C-alpha cells in the first residue's frame, strides 16, 4: 500500500523515507486483524485446554500491537497531507461509516443471535448492548483527533523534534537502556489507565450497556500505544532506539508467558473462586500492558525486512478489513448450526475459521470490490475523485 502524496518539508527533514516498511507494516496489521477470526472461532470451546489458551495469547498482545501499528501508519499518512484538518475529516468518515453500519446493523444482529434483542426503547433505531468485535473502530475514531492535536502542537512547538534529539544516542548500550525505559513506561501507563478506568466504570456493572462499557478501559489503555506509534513515524531516533535490539522485548514476552503458565496453568486452581477471578483479571491486564509494545518491536523489525509479499497473500491482506468486519456474525451462525451436531471440538474450530474467512472474503470480492456503495458502507472507501490518496488506514 503506497502513499503517493508529497511529504511536508518538516517531515522530510527529520524522517528518512519509510520505503518498503509501510508495505510490511500494512501486512502485519492485516495479520493481526485476521488473527481475530481464529480468536472468535474459539467461542464456546474455551474449556478445551489447547483452544482456551488462544484467547489468553490473543488478548495479551494482538490489539495493543495493532493500535501501535495503526498509530505509526497514521503518523506517516498525516505528515504527507497538505491539510491536516482535511485528513481528520476524511479519516473520521472512513472509520465512522463502517462503525455506524456495525452499530446499527451488525451488532444488533449478533445480539439477536445471542438471544439479546437490541434496545428500541427511546431510540428510533435498534441499539445493541455490546460493540462486540467492532470496539476497535470506536478506538480508532477517538484516536484520530489525538493524532491531529499532536500534529498541530508539534507544528507550533517542535515537540517531536525535541523528542528526536532526546533519543540521539550514540552507543548501543545507551539505546538498549532507553528501549527498556520506553517499553516499561508504555506498559505502566497502559496498566494505570486500564485499572483506573475500570475502577471508575465499576459502578455501571449493572447497566444494560455494561458489555459495551467494558471495552472503554481497552480504548483508554491502548491510547499510549497508538500515540507511541505516531511518534515512531515522526522521530527516526526514537524508532531506531525502540528497535535497537530484540533481546529485551523477548525477555518481556517470555516473562509474561511464564506468568501466564504459572497462574493459569495450575496455581489459579488452588485459590478460591473470588480471589481467582480477581488475580486472573490482574494477570491479564499485566499481559495486555506489557506484551503489545514488546511484540511491536519484533513486528517492526520484521516489517523492515519484508521485501515482497506474494500476490495471493496480498489479496487476502487487502480484504482483511472486510473479513474482520463481517466474520463475527458468520462464525456465530456457524456455531448455531453446529450446536445440534456432535462434532469434535477441533473440527468445529476449523469449520468456524473456514466459514468466517471464506464467506467474508467472498463478500469482499463479490460485493465490496464491485459496488462503490458497499465499499463505502463496509470499508469506508470513498470514490477516487473524493479520496485520491489512500484507502482507510486502520
């Protein structure tokens, strides 16, 4: 996915051309999105030990890393637009339209399949009680003004230039120390925001919209990762510092794996249910805070090494947004159909993945790629005459 607009003078003076890195980042972003199909295919099978580990692994790093990469790609895109305000308006439409379609159509449909009819009381349209998998669009929509505000503030105060000079380290050991500080600082900030937000929202646990409110701590907690990605796009020294070594990120990931294995693998069974739930919740938040920035370092190093993406993989990656938007209700329907059949749980898991992927991909090829109206509603894709540069950078 190439960016063809001309870079601003200020951006080009401090940041080397990302070159093929954008292709690699877009590929990894698609991989993280498509991994959601595997996650949701586990639904109803969490009691199977091997399958039950998938949600733990996914929640630990997938969406946090996705947000960091999205922030980085937005940092590149916004810097290359002549009108930042026009970029904000365009991005709000590109994300807001699929979100609106999801909230008014897809989420109520999922709720009805789960036996949770949408709320029509006081609303002219059915409103779902849960955002389900589409909460990430609400997060990206909320982060867009943050990108714009930081861009404008930097334009006036040269904040990112100051940050870039701060990380102008010569020695590899200095960069490794700075890398550790960044990783731990991002993790602590995320953990604090998540726990504080959860505490504030605890009083709404009995609300009909408690499921939707439960996603707000994720939106708040992942905001630092998105902003870190935005800064990485603008500060080459910060980028080099964060990606200087894979050792500390690997240590963080292995330590989190060890914590998960010890607690969920046996220790939790020795604790009374109330305390088990409390500690399990805390352990998961630790994982969701510590793993995304560490995993993102490995992803960024990998993205820089990607030289070419096979055409078949590229086509599937281009359809990843459509697949992610549509796969969840397809998987729910598949699960309902398979309820009365004594399938092996692993066979059911594979069938759910296949159905969610293939049917959603077919919808992309047959509908989204052929009809501009469908592309606008599902992908937020504007006509080329209106949006000449990029499809939505989620």
